[in-house]
C-alpha cells in the first residue's frame, strides 16, 4: 500500500503534494455546476445508495469530483487510473484523505509505474464486486470478461467514456460475448460534440505546448484521423496558424476535412514534409515503421488516442534514444532525429492537464446520470452497447445553458402540430 499512499515521500514533499491536490479539486468543483446540480438530484432520489461502483478513468481533478459525487450519492466507489501516465499525483493523494473524500471512496492511482502495477490497481477496483463499472478504454470490461468472470453475475451494467472503449465493446458484442449492458456515453450529443471536439482539441494542444514549448504558427502538422477528436485538434491548430494536413481512411470524412479548409492526403504522402504528426484515430500502427522512415529530421510525434499503439513506439525504440526534455524522447536515426512526446501515450494527459473543467462538467454529468440509469434499469436491459437516453442528454444541455446564462426557444402548439404532420405543406 505504501506505493499508492505516497508514504515513500519526505514529509515536506508529501504535504506540498496534498495541498496542491486539495486546491485542484476545489477549483474543479467550483467550475462544475452541472454535475453539482445533477449529483444533488441523484442523491435526493437515493438510487445509488446501495451500489458498488468500480471506476477506471484518468485520475485527475475532474474525475475526482465525479468520484466524490457518486460517493456522496451513497455509492461505494473504487477509482483506479485507466492509463499509467494520466494520473495527477496531487489529486490522487488528496482523494485518499477523509477530509476530502467521503468514507465510501477509495483511490489507487499514481503517475507512471509498470503494467503490473496498472493491472494491480484495476483488479483492486474490481475486488469490490461492482454493480456498475465506469470505464474509459474498456480495460475493466475486458478483465470482467476474462480474468474476473466470477464477478459478472453481480454486474448490472456499465458506462463507457471513449471511442476506443466503444470500438472494443462493439467487437465483444458482435462476437456474442458481451455479458451485460454498457451505456455508450461517448456517442451521446452532449459528449462527443463538446468533449471530443472542444475538449480534445484544446487539451491536445495544451499537452503539446507544455511538452515542447514550440511555436505552432507556420508549422506543418499532419492530423491523423478526422472524427470528432481529430476535428477539434485540426480546428485548434488552424486557429493558431499551423498549416494542417488531414489523413483519413473514410472518404466522407476526407471530403468534410477538405471542405473545412484542410489538405487531405494519405499519411505516406504527407509524412516527408511534416514538422509534427498527431494521431487521433483509435487504431494501431497509424504511424507505422514505414511512415517513420519517411519523416524528416526534427519531426515531433504525438498521440491523442487512448492507447499507446497508434505510433510504432517499438520501432522507434530500436534506435539510440536520449532525454530531450521532460516528456520528450529523442531518437537518433542516422542523420535524422525524431521526437516522441509522452512515450506515445495520451499527450493531453501525460504532458498536460486533460480536458478543460467546464467540458468535463458535461461529460461527467452524463456519467453520473448513466450510472443512475443503469442502477434503475440494468436488470431489464439486453447485454448490448446501449445509447444514452436522449431525454437525459437534453436535460444536461439545458442545465449547461442555464449555467452559461442562456436559454432556448420553445415550440408553440401550432408548430408542434406542423412538424408532426405529413399533410401540412404550407
């Protein structure tokens, strides 16, 4: 337990880490009004009061507020990180203290560490015997369907946060092996339109700038992938003056990127002039060994997809390396040097602070609403990837608008009738 409790640190460092963690949690809580309102409603209804919830999410301040909210709603919560390099240590430490977290919340997360420690924490989170799993990337669900099958009988369902996790879940469902319902949080409107686009767009650039301190204006950047996350990254880069080329495998998205004002080329044709390549695809070996061999001297490689397999890191590691800067590894390849950020892991969390607070306020409000929905309906739902209820999506949108000081119009009865009639033409 010493490793997870940070007891190996000198007392002064420990206290400083704890203070910073408390400050970050308080700042996040202050800027998450949607989750605060929704959490109060869920608590009043008492739907989570008997639930055990296992969570594997990026363990930082916004995630901490979600975990605290679920615990204050009466749930017994265990939180582990879903990525070895995405934990904010001050927050992870602060969440372990009773004056910060309710008694039903336990946390086991720390920045770095081996794969063995990573899976140790995930299994610890599952040891609670969860009724609900809240996942980011699908590793908890994978464990429940492989090494921890004895726990499945008690699971009512889960919620999945990210594109990569949904891809894995649909593959599991298509093979007829998914054993419980999992809510597709990623694809509801109030998530992908804002978290994936504005959240990933801003946080990816934050991570890149924090790691490199380079100038974006005038830089030739290739963005691999033009889903909602890729759109956000490309949009932010363009706004900062970069010359952006988009690489896509979907011709429809390629047309969209072209009409949004970007060059669209296969990666192998764009690679030789790239100053930077950012992957945002959810697929593996996007920047393959063959692509790496085409990249010019000084090119920077960054990944904002969930797993560290979008860039062929193993190929890079076959060359001599050196520490170029915190979060930056240089690889000498003859007369070229290439630079990899954050070991090929999520650059926005491994080198940055993750998505903006207000963005995660919406996303984690969805997670909380999803957990309550699963607790009430999980036994009657099929073992499938299920959509997030549209009425809850719109409720969260209205709460967000209200807290922004805005509101929308309402249809009149005449307009409702007109829009629902096939005979009305004038």
